[in-house]
């Protein structure tokens, strides 16, 4: 069978790339190692974690958030089987939806492990060991990422006592104590799930702050909010061992600045120290595809150094985000079809789906200072927002960073209820090169949480009304 394009990997980047290519008239196939489509994101990542986050938020609200609203209910009981069914049903609906979309767009789905044996040739090995070779004009590598582990520390995942993000989505019961190694997005999201359901949660982080890469002021405020919720932090701590014990597992760590090591024990240890590009078995060395620190090297048009081979998503440079991979998938499909594909890497939002949420797009204050860019700051607290007060969701703030000379918005950062939805008006503004004045003069419905974003834009020129 011969194709115009074969996409390896059916995660968000891969399946979106395949669908867009098919829409543009390219005969397309997608090769997927799993038995279901959707990659890590839909199967054991973004989607199931959001199902658990929402369910745990509802549990916590029923437990101690409703009485102040005049809603009196009995103390809630957790039905773990029903909770996990909700998660599994959500995953099932999404992966079957992707299968439907591939079929609708006449994309051939091939289940098996792919290996690039030569430019334009892909060998697929099925689960029963049988193989077949597919020919194509172009290949897009979209194989995503895998759990990274802890550098220099051997971790024996059993996905019961010592778990990765995958195991943390399917625990048999709420642990009495959970230790989370890593204070990034994944660790804080999953740690907050089990904290709300009753676990005692301690986070151990190598850096002196949480959420590395996000705005520092936002991270500090968010840490305080998590501590109010009962999450404990050991920062500037270098983990030297993760060991299984009779009752669960333990973590040994030492202060980064030097000092005595200490060991803490828990029922479950979640190792959430990031992810690594997944290119295992692709045969990149054999065909000469260049990599750097595990990532596939590409040019500005997603092309590798081997003619006809392209790469997108977590296996290439840039943030490991599903929506970034999707945009790259669309861009490379359009380029292969002779159109102009493009991704604006300066306007890729990031969201932490905790409660409250954290959302960011563009540059942080730390990045602007490091680059020597003169900027102005506008900030507005949700405690002064009418809708936030009505919903008892007054934690956090919105912050707008604008160029001091041109007023062009360079970054927007929000910690607060619904931040992940509010961030997109900032993304649209920045995509069109908008200024803080543009946002400040845009009428916002009252009362809404989004008014805080407008007020933050007004505050850039010190003309916020409600603060």
C-alpha cells in the first residue's frame, strides 16, 4: 500500500495531522502502537486526569464548600469504583471519537509498532509479530513522550506503591499518605486530586520553587493556596532514593545546598519529574535522523535532516503540550499540501488544572527581565471581583505584562477559578499583536470573572476602577 503521508503516532499531534492532511487531499495513514487512538493524552494523561480533577473537586465542594451557600447535605462518601468508571467512560468516549474522526476523514488506521526502514518506507509490526511494509512520500514522527524518571536515581515503578502518572490515575484506594516527587504541572495536578479525596500529600522538589517556567509571582501565590489546602512542600531537595517498603514506599532526599539526608515514608510515591521524548524502536539511527538530547532535530518547517521525514509534538523542541502538538500537526500537513503552515510559539497558553487553576501565555516577568525588555505591569485581584465574591472564589489574581514603549501585550498570567478558560482572550489579543489598551477598552459582560482580566489591562496604565 502506498501513501502520500504516513503519520507515526495517533496522539493529539498525530491524529490531527492525519485528519488535516486527508482534508487537503493527501492519501494518509496513521500507525499507532496502542490498541486505541489518542496517545498518552487521551488514554493515560490529559483526559483521565481532568476527569479525576473534576470529580475530586465536586467531592471536596460537597464535603466543605456548600454549607456557606445555604446548601446542607450529609457528609459525602467516596465510591471509588464509580469514580474510576467516570474516568474510564470519559477516556472511552474520547478515544472512540478519534477513531470515528479518522474513519470519517478516510484516514487508514494501522495498529502496530512502526519502524522507519528507509526514507519513504515504514515497517509495522503487529501484536502477533507479523509485519508489513508501507510506502509513502512523506513520514511525520508524532510519537510523543514517556515518563522520564529521576536523573541518576533508579526507580522501580510497580504502579501500585511507586507510581508514575499512569499509576496515579488508577489507584485502588485513597492512600493515607502520598509523596509526590516533582512540583511541576503533573505532580501538582495529581497530588491535588488525592489530597482532596483525603490523602496527606507532601511534595519534594529539587528547585527552590514550584511550577518551574511559570511566572514567579503566580507560583508563590499558588504555593500558598496549595498549602492552605493541606499540601506540604520540601523545596530545594535533591532526591537520592525511592524505595519500596512493607507499608508502601519511601523517598530519601538531601538539601541541595548541602546537609543531612532525610527519609520520609508514604503509602504511595508518585514520581512526576517530567517526560522524555519517545522514539524507541523507530530506527532513527539506522536511517540517520539527527537527534539532540533525545529530541528529533527539525528545521522551521518541521523537516528532519532526512528527506521526506518530519517530526512534531513532544519529540521535538518546545513545550510538551497537546495543543502545541496539534497546531504543529496542522501546520506540517498544510506545508506538505503546498499551503502555508505556521505556529506562533510566542502565543501558546499553558494551564494547571488544579483548583484554583493557573494559566499563562507569553513571557513571564523573569523572562522579560533576563532579555532586558522594559515592561509595565497591570494586576487585579479576584477578591475585588463581584462574580468571584458571589461564587466564593476570590483567591488569586490576573496580571498583564505590556511593552513599556509600544504597550503591546507580552504576557498574561492568571491564578484563579476558571483561569484556563479566561486565558484565551489574552491569547487571541496577543495573536493579533494587541495592546493593553485594546483589552482595557473591550467591553466585558458584568458580572464575570473575565472582568478581572480587563481590570488588569486597565491597571497597566494605573486606571483600574475597582482596586
